C-alpha cells in the first residue's frame, strides 16, 4: 500500500509577503473559487462580543475603478519599491494604509492614497492589510479588490495577481 502524502501549508517568507501585500495594495477582497457558495450561518453567542472595528470613512460617491495589471504588480514586487505606513484620521484613530511609491507605475494609484478596505473588510492598519493580502496570495486568487481614499474621493481598485 502506497504511503499517503502529507500536505504542508504554503509558507511565504515575511519579506516577500510584505512586498506582495504592499504592492497588491493589499486592499482587497479576494475573489475565491467558491464565491457562489452561501456563507455559513452564524450562531448567536451567549457571551458578549467585542466591539467591531470602526468603519472606514465614507465618501460621497465612488469616483471610478483603478485596475493594476499583473505585469505592473510583478515589476513592483521585483523592485521592492512600494511601501505603506499607518494613516490616522483627525481624531487620531487609524483609518488605513497610506501608500508610497505607487505613482511611478502610472496605473491610476497615487502616492498618498489610503487603503481603507479589502473587499468589505476595513483595513485600518498596514498589519491588517498585510494579513488580508497574505491570505489572498496563499489562496491562489487571480485578483484582489478593494477601496482607496484620495482626499475626499473614493476609488475601487482591482489588482491582478501575477501567475506564480
């Protein structure tokens, strides 16, 4: 009888993951292969639950959609020249990940854009954005979507993930 193979989880070095995340603008919601399946029903818990994360600031309307092609994402990953820092609002609360180094790629993203959500999930910090991007990368998704703020304007973003 043949031996059963063990599956090991995908391990991505933290430095590569951070580059991927930041370049992926990590913003965003993965389009999973099983998106057509209904989400599991939640069971009410008798214990109190912690307060949800603050919602990202709302803009009046979405100004447009920015699509970042996989070839541009791959180039930015190779160069490792895109960064993000935590952005805070007027009250001092975290509101998202402020991007730097994306403007030179001329895809529509600009330095200073703030990633406020990946899919429907708020991304108030760079760490949150990195976590979501790592999940997207590990899942094998071919694109990630999300939302950025530029001043008072909001833009949808679609990042195509390069083939591995």
